C-alpha cells in the first residue's frame, strides 16, 4: 500500500490551540496537543490517530488568514519561530505523522518585497529592473477578460488581483518567478516537511487551464526530483472535468463530496447512499484513467465553507458521526477539518465566534 494513503487532519493554525494566552493559536499549541492527534501508539485508543497534518499558511503575512505571504521565509510572529516548526515536524515524524504546509504561490501580499519592487519599476518604466515583469500586469487599454485588475496609483498600469487588491497575482510567464516559488518549496522540504497543499491551483494562469496544468506538471516534476515520495494536493475549486485535468500533475480535492449538497451530507441525511457510492467508484475510475497513481481526496468541510455539523439536519450528532464514518472508510485519502471530528459548528455560541478561521477567544479551547 502506498505510504501516502493516510488520514490527514487540517489545522487552521490561528484557531486551533493557543500556547501563550495571546488569543491566537500557534505552532507550540499544536506541539502541546500532539497526544490528542497522535500519541505514538496507533492501537492505544487514546488519540485520534491521525497520520498526517495539513497546516494552514504559517508565513509572515498582514492578514489573519495568512494566504497572502509577505515573506515566505519567515514564520508569522503570531505562530512562533522556525525552530517551533522544526520541532513539530520532528515530533510528528517520530510518530509516523506527515506534515504538509498550505502554500499559496499564485499571489502574494502587496507588502511582499517582490511587489514593492515591481510597483516601483512599473511607475518608473524601468524595464531593466528584474522585478518589472514579476506580476501579471496590463496597460489601461488592455483591460479585458475574466481576470480582475487594480490600478497602480500614479501610473497607467493595472496588476491582476483575482481575490483582492491586496493579493497581486504573480506572472508565471517569467522564468524568474517560477524559480522563485520553486526555491520556497525547496527550502521547506530541506526543513523536513513532507509536502504541500497548493491553494488556488487554477489561478496560476486564470482562465487558461492548459497553461496552469503545464506549470504544475513542471513544478511537481522538479519537486519529485528532490523528494520522490512527496505528498501534494491541489485546490481546484471547480467542476469535476477541470479538476481531472490537474491529476496528471498531482492529486486534487474532491469538492463533490463536501458542503450541504455534497454526496456525503446528502447520504448522511438519508437521501441517497447509492449516489454517494456511485460517485466515489466513478471518480476513482476517472482518476486512474488520467493517472494510475492518482488518489481520491475527499473532505466534508474546510475553512472556506460551513462545517458538516451545520449542513446535516439540526446538527444531529448521529448524522455527523455517519458522515465522518463515511469519510473515514471511503476510497482514497480523507481530510478531516479540525473540530469536525466532534461535531463543532461554524459558529460556536459558547465561544462567541466563528470556529473556521477566527482567533481563539480563550487560552485553552480544549478545556470546554
């Protein structure tokens, strides 16, 4: 059996476990909760027994969600230091748990050094500057298509920013950009991480699936040359047809199982178990036709959507358990969002806030 067939647990770091009482989850908090996640004895029955951890972005960033890196080589100060990440990795490896980092490389923060230099080069029409073509950029009269753009103040240039004006899109037609984001991944592989979850995979070249896929095929080839057993999964929030296009490069999340109208929730509500099983079987066949080593990557919820306890009838604990049992036993690799294992809802009234992304309101949310 492929060693990558294991259950992964998604941790949105800032809302998981706070080790120092500042109201934000951190890496030290995860270290302190490892016995809850995996105590090192798969048969103890005293831990969840997770076999992999997916950490939301931990890089220095001006936002609460950290999907807009200001510096890929700096751990965000709220989460700790690089030594904490290394300690967590080593502890996980001692317990046969893999660690993957959430890596958003299609865009950065406007505060990133690359963008600051790019913006100045554009304002000064300094075409010799190495950062002049670092981000996707068009002239005023060229604004068209499905992408979103924002003006660089004091110039006639518009930079692409499909998620927010604070998240400029990198230009992957530039070989230096490709090498720069490859260096980021190499750095963390050298630190010991086992792979990555790639955010917004289809936005590498938005609207041009073939070109985005070609980038990921190149990128993954380079990473596998460094670490043949690397574990990676892409987020292509789209229809099944487009998702399958990326399977030549890497596994991708199966969105059809998740959310209120997803196959798992519908089956847990007693509506259609045959549709659920038929979907998984069909998808596995389609994936294998695209990539014989491809795997189904299913989940019930994540940080971008309502929790499974919100979408089954009245948060019925029995139905939540059914949904989680289906996830754990279906083909492929299940991804569990922290809190879903015990039926946590998206808005926990006892905590007075959203449990998806927001910082913790107390120093120890496990003691509730």
